[in-house]
């Protein structure tokens, strides 16, 4: 009898453990995002009959209130979508360089990089794209009035947002920098603790003006005046003309097949889709499914594909409105097979020997991601950012929001690493009105012509590898969405030539990797990415994967 009871308890424990591997499962619609409040607001819009695009607008605005770390009015981002009838597309609402920006603006007279200038303060700020992006989405796909979509964010800002433990830690950590960037104390500059409530009264007023006056309020109206006056007072170069000229742009997404699946991801000015295509297509011939998940061979193969993709990124990729990028060649099977010829399981390649590839024909945990599926079958994948935590730390007191420091995503000097250690060259040099190269990779996966998965992540350069590894976790290793999102991750980006592993990665494989010539770095990566994703299950239900690395959650019905 005792044995039977122990066995039953054992079974129960196993079941509980297995259950935890699944995320929230709902029948009709879902939002997975960095804050429960935002997910609830987006979901409520869909309950009212709104579609995923309406929910996107409401969620984005709610994140601008509830998650000022990365949610924003003062930043930008990308949306990849797939409509219920299978049409795909993407929107670029990335920031751009001000008209007065120039190639050497972050260098001193001796051509040395001026410390922090591209990261902190008024001249780190790119022209914000979020508000233009939301209006563009609404114009094309919105079904509910914009006023109804913005109102919940206004109400939330007035009611206040409860500070989580992680949020309190982040706010307190950046206090000194808030002061440095603004040359004065801002209202968020005080000691916060978990459970405090922050009311964003000025932000609510800004949102109300946008509700009443539309997009022009942000780009031409009182909001624009206040924003520019504040930046110029801090010696910023942005002008009203920059705001007036800003346009969000519909772009053709990167689409490619990986085995039975079609992957749809963001194209330039994001490197995300191109790099993910290069990595997945480089490993496709190797039948990765035969290697154990996160085993030595798995890490080797993916690392070498990542190394090559990031080397190409550094050389070739930049805003395609300014530079010619040979996208088709870079993601062609022939080119990638040639690139992988020097790969062997016997020893590591080095980043010295792997430069960018030769193209034959030159043809023509601070960002945030949310995934949405509605009951009609529309899917929306959005990654948006201020770049660093609270962006440039410039907070316009009269407007109640932070501004990005996206200018650091340019290659401010050839070969000089940005805050993510990424290097770049000519293709991503600063120029007036150019968009800085991004790694944001909002992605949608189809299987046999049907919607399968919606995903994306913050994490700078590690976005690309986080999204890729999540795609493989589901497609190759058949993990439920939540388990796929929770699994430990690793990352290689060509330079620096090491593999970053999350601290909870199985360390038993390290000696073998080191013997093969790989350098291991566990020092600088407490977390790699923060993936929020939705999987469509075979029975049509939706499973959410909310990354436990943050306060993220899935909400749906
Ligand atoms: O566009 C990019 O690639 C970066 N600005 C993203 C920044 C980011 O993901 C910060 N999160 N940790």
C-alpha cells in the first residue's frame, strides 16, 4: 500500500512538472507581453470585437504606461503581421537620425569616440516612430475608433501602475543616469520599492492630447513643441522639421522556408529576418533534430552559423533606403552552403578566419516584444524599444515619457562596438534621416500554409539567436511554447569570439567545447532574450509562452 501511495505521489509530481511546461491555453485570442496590465487591455479590446491590430495599438500604448523601461511613445519598432486570409506584411516604425546628424557626430577632433554620447542624453535620441506606426496600423487595419484604443492607457496612467520587484530594481539602478541625462531630478528619480504605485499624470495628459488631436499632435502640435524645446535645452540637434518629416513605412518582410515551415520576419532596417534566415538555412542540411537539444554538437552547429551571419551583418547590412544590400544572395542556399564549407565538428572556427562572405552578384532585457492572435485568425508580432533601459534616460517632464537612445545602433566609428558589442561599417554609418540597423526580429511561422507561431524578443544582438533557438525548440524538439521559451539559451555574434551561455545552462558540455577551441563566456549574460510567444496547437487552441526571465504574462480568452 505504502509503495502504491509513493508511486501515485511520484506520478502526480511528474504530471505537475509536465503541466508547468505548458503556458496558458485559450480558445480564441491571446496577448503575451511584458506586463499583465497591457495584455489585459489588449485582450479586452478583442473581447469587445476588435481585431489583433486594434489590440496591438491598445497594448502598445498600455506598455508605454506600464513598462517605461522599454514600452514607449519616445521610441520605435517593427510589426510583422499575417492576416486571417494568409496575407503577410510588415511595418517599420524605426527611429531615424535627425537632419543635423552626421557620420562623425560621436567622434572628437582626434577621431576618438566621445564616451556615452550615443547612449546618454539628448544627442543619443533618434526621431521617434511609435506614434506614427500606431496610426499607420489603424489606418490600414483598425476596426474600432482610435479614441477607444487609447483610452485604457489614459485610464491606467491616471490610476497608476503597481511597481514590481524587477521594476523597482531597474528604476533605482538608473537614478544617477536619469539625473545625468536630464541635468535635473525627474519625478521617477527616487527610491522605489515593490508594491508602490506610480501615477503618470503628465503622460496621461499627453495621451489625451493625442486622443483629441491625432498623430499630428505628436509630430507637429504642442507635444512636438515641448519635446523639441526640452531636447534643444539639453543641446540636442533634433528640430521640429525632423518630427514633421517622420514617416512609418510598410516594408516587404523576409520570407523563407525552413523544412515544412514558412518563416516571416522583419527586413531592413532590421537585420533580424536576414540573420535568422541565414542561420536556419545554414543548419537546415545538417538535420539538427538528430542532435540532443543544447548538446555539444547542437551548440557547435548553431554557433558556427551565428558566427557567419553576424560577420555578414557587420559588413553588409544597413538601411536599404540608403545602401544597396544583396539580400537575395545573402540568404540563398548556394551562398550559405559555401559559407558552411569551412565548418567541421572537429574544431571551432575563429572569427579571425571567418570574415564576411564574398557575394558573387551585388544585386539589388530594454526592448519589449508582444505577440497577439485574435479570434478571426489575424496574428501580430511587434518588437518595440527605446534601445537601452529607459533609452537615453532623457525624460521630458511636461510629456511624461522617456526618449530612446537608438543612435547607438549606428556604427558610430567603423569597428567600434555598440552597447551590444556589435560592430559595423560603411553600410550602417550615421547619415541624416537614415534608420539605424536593428536586430529586432518580430516573427511569424506558418506550417502547411497555416498559422503556427508568433514570437519575438528583446535583447539587442541576442534577439536573433533567441528567436532562432525558440523556433528550433518548437519545430525540431516539439516543445510546448512555454517550455521552449523557458529553456536556457546561448549566443555567438562573431565578435567578440566567444559563446555566451545563460547561468543555468548545462555546464557539463563546456570542457568538450573548450577542447574544440570555443571560448565560453558566462560572465556577461544573466539572461539572453525574453521571448513572448503564441503557439497554435493542432486543435486550434492557443498556447502562450511568457518568458519567466521577466514579469511577462499571457492573457487571453
Ligand atoms: O534595434 C535593436 O536591435 C536594439 N536597439 C534593440 C535593443 C534591445 O533589444 C534592448 N534589450 N535588451
